[in-house]
């Protein structure tokens, strides 16, 4: 187990608590607050070696039950944020502690603010054509001085890897956000991480869509109730097949808790 408390060596000198990761259906989830996640990621940037950050939600965990390679990627990641109210419910049901929900989109925005203050360069990869550019404009407007050194839609197809890696290496960011959706974004990062020379790569799913305004985000009260999935389904009905993971997640949890 990690030490209970350790003083962060980041430029911000935050106090960061190191807790053991918790296990939800075989997937390790980092028990961190949003502030602690920022401090951990800032340490990754300072360290300079490549680090993977993931944003785990119930869909990830259900997919990992039948995708051993994806499960391995998640369990070997450097930081697995609890991006899903369902994970907090799951932790309570399983009798373990998970401090709070830490969403990918909120973390991206806070990292953009931190980057503007600290001089870090960021790169936005993925989403539909033009969405990363629009998200970059929103972030630069909110955080003057933010260095967005590249945006590109690209594709997670392996035959495009070389060209995308070369783009990113020329741009030389400290933070790379990849929006190809799980598990493709995590697979892309792990496959290319040795060549990227980026200290932090983070899969962010639909975050660019939310930040750019292409997809409206659920009101805060809906998020607090854990009904963000229903709001998203109302605006993106084509996602209904993916939503079938939620009842399966509940069933798997109930079966696990009954053992």
C-alpha cells in the first residue's frame, strides 16, 4: 500500500494523499479527489516519463470483463479516475471507500487552467473533424496564455499511427488528450506511448464534444443524481446500445456483493 500521506514535490506544493486503489469487478480505480488527481498529473509532467491516465466508468468495467487486453491496460495505467457516479454506488455496495467522482471533462478543463499557469503545452487528438479545434478555441478563450500546440482528428487505425506520432513529436506537448472513445483511445496510447515522448497521455472520450458545445452537458443536479447517462441518451439516442452496459454493470455488482 502507498504511504498514507506524502507532501507533493510539484511546483504548486500541494498536499497529496496516496490511497490504495480500490477494486471494482477486477478493475483498479484510483481513490483520489479532483485536486489530488491534478497534483498526481503535475508530478507525472515533472517526472517526464510517459504516463497513462484513464477515465473509468461502468462501460469500461463491463467491457473489461470480456476484453482481457483492455483490463490489463486499465490495471497497468498510472492513474484511473472514477468518471462515473455508478462507481461511487458500486464502491458503497462492495463496502470499500471511493472519495469522489472525478470526471474526464472536468479534469481536462482544470489541467488546461493549470497548463496556462505553468506553461505546459497541450495537444488535442481525436473526435470528429473540427471538434478538437473548436474545443481548443474555447479553452484558450477561458485560459489566456494556454499553449495548444496541436489539434488533429486523425484515426485510431494502426495504419495512421506513424503520421500522427510524428505530428505530436514535432509539437512536443507535455499533455496529450485523446478522444477516440474507449477502448480504442487507450489502445492507441499504449501502442504508441514508447514513441510519443509525452509525459502524460489521457483518454477523454467525448470531452471535446462537451467543451466545444457540440454536445450539451447535463446540468449539475442531473450529474449529482447519477442520471447523466439519461440526459446524454436523450440528446444522442443512437447511443442506446452502449447504455445496455449499465444494467449489466448493476447485475455484475449484485452478483459480486452476494458472494
